């Protein structure tokens, strides 16, 4: 199908690939799928066709370093040149984290950015690869735009690509491909400079110098070079503070998803007598975070709430926060702090895009999800290392151990016990039957008492965006027991095989004698109640969840 290499610019005919279901979370497929001839090119050309703003403007390109990253980046650069992009900014070695891409887009007033990543999905020749597209505000392209791009992939018949030489991704500097300027930049520097504006580096350096210990696990993914530069070179943490900081194309065979399963070694370390004061991990593309202190795991919902309570102590947030947002299944700990501070707390559907409108409109400063995502107004993606630095700064400014900060927080605001149970790879109809079964009981539930709690509401969550007026429906089922507890059920929108059913359990306790339960003990009555209400085992044949986080 390919014509001989005669012209610097080629128009290559191709067929559509019907499986390129490009959505707001991008496209994730096995590496082998992306390696098919013209496959990536089809998708990229569809993006160039649907986003004419890229012509004559800057495009940022980066990736999480996984297998196929470099090949994909060369293709993207060659196609950007053939499609009239004026300038490409690409990270050295092809490495740029998702939040750093978001920042680069905003800093350099780029028209968009491409991130080659499948987030925390395993990498390597047999692993996954992925493409995400971010727009000029630094956030992921919205649904209208990704729908248009997807539609284009189904009708596309040709793409344009430059025949020029490959770019040396390892050497920083400026070169030219046809009419396009290509600059290989240090993918860490601008991000590190942003962190220096937000946080008190002097104070953190002094804290580390006094013996404050940190352990940060990059899980052989993108944050290694960021952690090396910021934590070690700029903040003076000893090199052994970093684990797995060398990005590897197969992530070392691991699963870079920072949670209590895949980063259990940090939990184990935190429970030893010699635990560092702060232990943390980030995921494949650097947007997720997990936070622990000596003897304490800070759940993402607690992390959001506690950050909200302390953020004004950090230089970049000294004027306080305008508001907070959390995704609906995320526990309501942030709501309690927001009420205390007298700022609004928005409840949005799952997914970062709903936060971006609120951030752009300055309605919120801070936002987060239960799925180990936390972020602020500084970029339009969740930001793993940002959360780690925010916590480090809080430890340095308060001089208190994380465990004490958590206890004090719970004493003041009460504690939300929280857990998520995932049932993976269910047949779609079986997963749907669980939701239908619960929905059928909605009318009868309010006023009934289950497990000692009285149902105050049972509904399907819908969201009216206060900025653009759009309405998102069918965003998960909730059974609410006043402030005391919630049970949430929804289907994952990101799974790649079958349907993933997610159950979320939340219990709120304010009395002093109930602040130190184990999460399992605290949530057991709610789990028992959910068994009866949802009949997951009966309807799906599954005896237990696949993943509990
Ligand atoms: C999951 C998380 C959600 C997050 C998304 C992208 O989506 O639950 O919070 O925004 O991944 O990282 P889900 O599979 O639940 O639709
Ligand atoms: Zn990620």
C-alpha cells in the first residue's frame, strides 16, 4: 500500500479501524494493535482533521516511557509536520508525565498535547499502549470533541506524514522537520519550576536536612526523573529515598497503580518501627498518588479533605481556597471541611473533565477522586507528585507526623471510613442486572432502616454543570443514609474487558470512641447490608470482589 519514498510529504491511503473508540480517556489497546500498519496514523490524522486549531500552533508531545513510546512519538512528530503544526515541544527521551504535559500546554500557550500512555495498565511488548489528547486549557478533550474524532477514524481514507529524518529524542535542542520547528526539551524543568512556585522548597529542604525521611516509589514509570530532580537534587533527599526511579519500557514487569494492592510494600514499610515520615507512590503516567505516613494510610478522600484544611499554609495557596470538588463516589470528608471553611463543595460525576470547567471558572482550587487522584488549579489533570509535595510541605510547616495530623483531623471533623470493591470482567448483562435490581428498590427504600441506618435517599446520580449548563445522566446509583453512610454502585467507564462493577462504601463517625476502628471493622455492617440489597453473588456468581482498595 505504501508508495516509494519520493516526496518529503506523503499522503498515504488507508482504511478505517472500527475499534478506535476514542473517548475522553483516550484510546487504550494492546501494543500489537497499535503496531498494525497505519493504525496510530489513522487516529492521529483524525485528531489533526478535527482540531484545525493545531495548524500554525504549538503541539506538546510526551509519554510515560512505556514500550512503543518512542516509535509513536516519531510518528506523531512526522504527522504534525505534515499537518502544518508550527512547533512541536517534545520531552527528552519522550518522557513527560500527564500533569507536566498539561502544564507545558498552558505555559507555552500550545493548542494541544498528545500523551502516549495507558496510565497504570501493564506495559511491554505484550502490554497496553494508549493515546490521550489534551486541549488548549491543558485538560483532556471533551466528549463532543472525542466523539467527532472517533467518527472521523471510521471514515478516514488517507493520512499525511513527513518523510524527513527522525528526531533525536535524547538530545535537547531545536531542529526543523519540513516547515515545523521541533524542540526537544527537558520534560522536568518547567514542571519543577511550577512546584517551586507552589511550595516552600526552603522549608522542605530544612525538614529533610533535620532528618525528615521520605520514600517515593515511581514504580519504574514516568515520575522517576521528576522525583530525582525535585526530591533528591532540589530538596536534598538522599538517593535511597527513591524506589524504582528508572523508567523502564515494561515498568519492570509491574503494575504501576498506586494503591494498597500494587504498592502494598509501602503499607508494610509504614507499619514498621523504622518507617519514613512520608511514603508515596505514583502511577504509570504520574497523575495518581498514594499517601502514607508512619503507621497510617491516608485514603484519597481523607487526603483531599486534609489538604483542603491545610492548603492555606502553603505559599501557592496562601489566599485560601475558592472551593473544592470531589467525584460523587469519593467520600464526603471534603464536604465537612468545605462547610467549616465556608466554601462550596461540588459533587461531580467520575472523571477529571468535570473538574476542569470549575477550575477554569475559578470556582474551585482543589479537587479529587477516590481512585487516588488529587489535583489543584495549577494544571488541568490530576497530579501525583504535586500531592506528594503538598503533603511534604504540610509535614514541614506543621512539624507534626502524618498520623497525628490525621487523628487531629478526625477529632475535629469526624472520620469517613471508606472502601471500594471491584468486580472485574463481568458479563455486561450480569453487571447491568445488579444495577437494575437496586434501581427497582429505589421507590421503597427511603425511610427504611437497614443495618441500623435509615435511608434518606436512593437515586441515580445526574449532574448539571454549573458552568456550561450541560447535563450528565446515569452517573451511578446511590443509597444515602443521611450523613452517616452511603452505598454507591456504578459501572467503570475505563475497563477494557467486559464490565467492571464498582461498589463504594462510606461510613461517617464523629464520636471519639469510634475514630480508631479498622476500616474493615467499620465497614462490615455496610458490606453485609449491601450483600442483601444488591445480591451480587446471586446475580453474578462471584463470591468476593477481585480488588478491594
Ligand atoms: C477510573 C476511576 C476514575 C478516574 C478514571 C481515570 O474510572 O474510577 O475516578 O477518573 O479511572 O483515571 P472508572 O473505571 O471508574 O470509570
Ligand atoms: Zn494515570
